[in-house]
C-alpha cells in the first residue's frame, strides 16, 4: 500500500480577488504516494461541491463515488509513480478555513460574515499550498463536478504549472441556475438558522440531512440503491443513512460559500488562455451536466487552439458515474496521463 498522509497548510494573510484578506487560511489535504526530490511528479485531484479530500482514500466514498479505484498503486492515477494530493477547498467543511472557523480578530466563528470567495481564490490557495509542500509542477489536475471547475480554472490561471487537465462531469460554463435562493428556501424556515449564525443557537443537521436526501436523489443515487435494496423502504433507509452521515460532518454555511463562488465562474471567455491538453468527460445520464454540453464546449475549445478530447461514460449512475462506474473511463484517463508523460 502506498503511504497515505493527512495534513494541513496555513497561509497567513491570504488576499482574495475582491481585495479582502483572510487573516489566515488553512487548507486540509490528503496525499498518497511520495513526492520526488524535484517536486515534479505530482497530480492534483480536486473534489466536488459537497465532498472532500478523502475521496481518494480506499473505503471512503465521496458524493461523486469512491475515487480510490482511480487512485492507487497501478491505478490510472498511479501512486507508485505520482505524489497524488487532494486538498479540501477553502470554505469547505473537512478541515479548511470556513464559516465555522474562528475569526482571529473577533474570537468567534465567521458564520455569515465569512468573506465572499471565487473559484479563482480556491485555486490560488491550492497553488500556495502546493508551494509549501514542495510541489514545483503538476502532471495533471483531475476532478469531478465542482472539482472540474477548479481544473478548468487551474488551466486558465496557471497554464504553465501543469501538463494537462481532466475535468469530469462538469462544465467550463457558468451555472445556469440560481443556487442561493433554493438553499435559503431550505434553511430559512429552520428556527436554528439565524441567518447562518447558528453556532450558538443550535444546529441545522435535520434540514441538512433532508437537503442531502433530495440532492442525492437528483444525482441518481436513489436509482443506484434500488438495485442493491429491492425493498423500497430499505433503499430509502439507506439513502437517509448516507445523507445523515454526510450532514454530521458538513457545515451548512459551506453550501452557501461555495455556491456564491460559482456565480463569477466562467472559463468559456478564457479558452485561449488554456495551453495544455484537456480530457473532458461527461456521463450519458447526468442531468446536472448533460452530454449535450459536449458539442459546443469541444468546438469552442478546439477553435481556441486547445488540444481537447472528449469521452462519454456509458453509465446509468447519472452525476455519480465518475466514481460509481470508474472502470468505464479509467482506461481513457490512464491513456491521457501516459500521453502527458510522453510530452
């Protein structure tokens, strides 16, 4: 088994795109494999909206599915050859600075006062974290969903720092739907919510669990569970168990922080800045990022001179296909990384 480490890096006085400064910004991470002395054998895996860095750890499933079958000794992202790191994004809930963190100047949780961040801020923090860890170059940035946003942003903001990107079940285009209003509709009726400053008034775990059940159903997990639990009541109970386990760890404010970060995201206007090969992967049954996106995205990437390749996962698992049906696109990912190695 390759070495698996968990750690964190704290960045002092982290300046955001909007001019505000976080007195300190901590990023938690999980790493597998060993970093080469020159720091150039690294692959960054970027996680989804509601998952975290343990998505690359065996036996732990993220909201996209268990990516440990894609990461490991001899896997497409081979930890015998690469130092593979997955950082918990700024504003998320698995050890990084977020709304539940103590604001140094007040000594209280940030709560609703957590500053607005962008996808570019998230990526800039990752870049500084990698510097601190001794990573000098990335073979690739690979990630699903919200992680795909980060992969695209990496290629735009730091085009010389990696050899290629693989954004999966995602889009380079800004989200079409308003994410904040639906979140408010879930949480504002909860008497403990208090505008997001609920750390002293109680918790919102019941609401968070109900929201998670709804989300996972839309992502296709309910259909996947039906095959394992023929009894409808059993499938519903398992879905709720999974949702409650997630809600026990995740902070509701992170949903708002990361949703707001999407609002300014738009890589389509910056395709010409991408100078590395792109492997774009979608799922046949994904309602969130349907394969109908591919035609326009691929045409515009290629028109901008980007060496882009598309693959569609033939999966019944919807938005969860990248993990649940990892074997169906693993050979394509392996070939893509081999091509990056060949230069």
